[in-house]
C-alpha cells in the first residue's frame, strides 16, 4: 500500500481510534466492526512514523461518517 501524505493542507491529519470514537460518538466495538468489514468503505489507516498506533486521516473519517450515518439498534430489553 503506498504511503499517503497526511498534512493539514489536504485535511489528512491522522487521528487515533480513541479520537475517532470520541469525536464521532461511536463505541470501540462499532468502530472495530466497521474497520473489519471490507465492504463498509471505512478508510485505510496511514503510518505517520511517530507511533505504532494505527491512525486514520481525519478528513476521510469525517467524510465516511457523513456518508454513512449510524443508526441505533432496536431495543431488545422491552420485548416480552
């Protein structure tokens, strides 16, 4: 996979999984499900050389959540 440029000029500042969860109000489990599903269209991580943590381009993550708004599941605790 070719390395992508991650600069503020192109909106590609990398963000961690924890930052994605906090900013987009999703659980780590939901984010893992999205990342693990190749059909979801979630952006690929980029390596920025500063850390071994996976980081994702901020602009691409924001675009993903704009294009794919998450909907809460149906409550099952009310079923009788």
